C-alpha cells in the first residue's frame, strides 16, 4: 500500500512539474507569437546572440562527436552484416540510425550539456543576485525578457544542428565504407540517400524541435526556481541537466511511438 | 535643517494626499513570520526613512512594498491600488512609476552600466537612441559616474555599483523611489552626495522617497518622517523631531548608538538578557532552508 501511495505521489509531482514547464512554454509562446501583434517586438538581437551561442558555438564539438558516432555505427553494423556478405548495406544502416534516432538525440544531449545547463546557471545567478527581482520592479517580464529569446534560438538552432549532425554521421560512416568496404565516396553517399525517405529526416527534425522546447523549458524553469544562495545555482544547474536528459528520452519515446503507430515510421 | 523639514512636513500634510499606506502588514517566509503588523504612511513628495537593526525586516518591508513578496496579511495601498490583491497588469502600470535600488545593487551582470540604466527606457519608451544616451549620461552624472557607461558591473567597486543602481532606479523619473541602504559602504563624501541627491529629487521633482538606512546622520538630514523597526515590529514612528525627543529605551538605544550593557539599569539589563535569548533563537531559525 505504502509503495503504491509513494508511486502515486511521485507521479502527481511529476505531472505537476510537467504542467509548470508547459505553463512556462506557453507564456514564452505567447510572447513570441501573440506579442508582436500587441506592439511588443520580438527580441531579435537577443535571440540571435543566443542562437550564436546555442548553435554556432556547438558546431565544432558536435561535428567531431557525430563523425565518430557515424564511424562507430558503421563498424558495429558491419560486424553483423559481414556475416551475410552484405557490407554494402552499411551505408543505409548508418544513414537510417543517424537521421531517425542518433542525430537528434546526440545533438540534444550535447546541447543540454552546453546550453541547457548555461540557461539554468545564467538565470539562477540572476535570481540569486536579485536581478530577476530588479527586472520585475522595472515592469519587465522575466519570461519575456530572458526566456523567449532562448526558446526562439533553440527552436531554430536545434533542427539545424541536427541536420548537420546527420551529415557528419553519414560522413563518418563513409570513412569506414571507403577504407574497408570497397565504396567510393560518391557511391557511399548515393547508397545513403537511396536508403532514406524524406520522412526519416522529417520525423527526426520534428523530434529535435520538441527536444529544443523541452531543454529550454527545463533550463529556464530550474533557473527561475533557484533558491537563495550561490550553492543553489549549482544545484539547479545539475537538476536542469539530469531532468532534461530524462525528459528528452521520454519525448523521444513518445514521438517515436506516435510515428510508428501513425504508420509514418 | 530641522526647521526646514518641519515646514515641509506641515505643508505636505495639508496639501498632499496619502500616496503610500501600509496597514497592519504581515509577511512570512515559509513558516517564519518576519513582519508582524507594520503600519506606515507616506504623503506624496515626502521622504520616509525606515530605520532598524540588521535583520529587523527592512528589506523585506521594501520588497513587499514593490510587490516582490506577497503579504500574508494586511494591505499596501499605493496610488489607490492595494498591492495585496492587485492584478498583474495594474501592478505593471504602478511599477512603471516606481524606481527601486536594491541593497546589493542587482545590476545586470551581462550588460554595461550604460545599458543597465538605459534598459527601462528602451523597454517602456519609444525614445530615440540618441535621446536615451543623453538621459543615461544625465542619470550617471547625478550619481557621479559619468564616463563609466561602457564599464561592466564587475569592473566597478561596491560603492560604484550601488550608485549605478541608484542611477538605474532614476532612469524613468519615477514618482516613487525605493532605496535599500543607498549609502551603506560608501565613503562619507559620496554618501553625502547621495543625501544631496535625495534632497534634490524631493525638491525639484517632488518625488516620494522611501529610504532604508543605518546612517543616522543621513536619516535625520533627509527624513520628513521616520519609522524604527525592531524584529518586525514598528517601535516608533514620527517626524525626526518626535524621534529625537522620544524617550523609549529601544529608540534611545538605537539613536544614541549605545552599546547595550552601558544603557542597562538593573531591570533593563535583565530585559536585555532575556531578549538576548530570543535573539539566539532567531539566529538558529535563520539557518533555514539551506
Ligand atoms: N528569502 C528569504 N527567505 C527566508 N528568510 C528570509 C529571506 N530573506 C530574509 N529573510 C529573513 O528575514 C529577516 C529580515 O531580513 P531583511 O533582509 O528584511 O532584514 P534587514 O532589516 O534588511 O537587514 P539588513 O539591515 O542586514 O539588510 C531575517 O531574519 C532573514 O533571516
Ligand atoms: Mg536589508
């Protein structure tokens, strides 16, 4: 009985948390999409500088990681495919796993580490130093001022990064294909493209947009919910990272299942 | 000086209506009540000084008066609106007429001093960028920080941060100004400068100013009305003259800056000891929610 009650409590508080995130996302969406029609311009300058940090700043490390992931995928699938003498299917296997799953997921996890944590730390520090309070006394909505540009930057940059990650992963696979499986670069690329349908890419991108929303909502929510004292900033940053990773995997599961049962997968 | 503020006060009570009225205000953080029924009034154009020992709840009172903390009881009337039950849009409108300088400055660390001061102007007015620049320089000049527009807050000393925060609070030429210890930690000359600024703002712009301070000399110089808070209760309230003449031991102790054992007669000493115990309990409670 007690365990059941405890599980019940956990589920309730989990749902409440997701409700809070949704409320935050909703307000940010309001400021992004409804605000401009009410005479408050979108904060483009701020959004662009966020986009540079979230997107451009992540490119080098993301390229490196996804290139190696692609290479690893090629090696792993070759291990099995070799038994059937079907090494030429490596290209397809890599392309599909990257675009449908690993591209969006690896990108999201990297962005959580770089930007989700930074959001929580930045906003949390502002909470501790009373900067959020100062915004409020100036009649400036902290969600409008701080959170909205981050949402905008994330929703645009995460799919872009994901496309880039897909490409780098395929390139990594190609390195294996060319050096160990008698592909030429051109033939490997052709084989990859042949294996892909447009929907493989679009479902991945839809997921990446949802990941972006999740990461921003968690990072900003944890930042805003920071308690008093500098040590609280560290705590909310850690929470932001852990909760984001968990929720991203959950969102991944939900959408993958959705696509599967809708027959798109 | 005494005479001057006396005259002012007399004129104000006749002419001006009550702009701020705090009635039986209770505020709690989690389970612990910090303010136990505060009453305070400020007429428009008046400077009210809030005095009190460290931890007595001065900052909490100020934060509640700008709507950052929700009261657990009582009312805060500002310009005809009760902040205890106010709607978000109304609060926003009132806040555009208020300026607040925080105890720790609360400057935005990611913006230069100039951008900090310009922010409310950029957000709430449609002024030309060149006009904003001039206004920023004007406000910084008021607090003796002209030439520091492009500095980051981290490049300023503690006192300079404080003054920059005052400049930011002045940015919108608010009708009501809240200062949380504007001159604590400043050298005497700069602190006198802040006092002058406050007197000037009152005289030239008829601003209503609420100041939290520890500095007695400064308090008596700028105040039209004072309240002394101790452990969340108002111990005394009145004009500076009333305060000076007040014979209540707690008030005398604070105003005469006497260390506690020296004022103590036998009974006082006993009382002080018992209060001392409740103080200790207070500090234990202070280690809340770490
Ligand atoms: N965010 C908070 N959560 C819980 N308790 C708090 C919080 N802020 C202040 N307090 C408590 O409220 C009491 C009053 O604090 P406050 O900051 O109002 O004092 P103060 O009069 O401004 O002191 P000082 O002169 O040192 O600035 C203190 O005992 C403090 O422990
Ligand atoms: Mg204080």
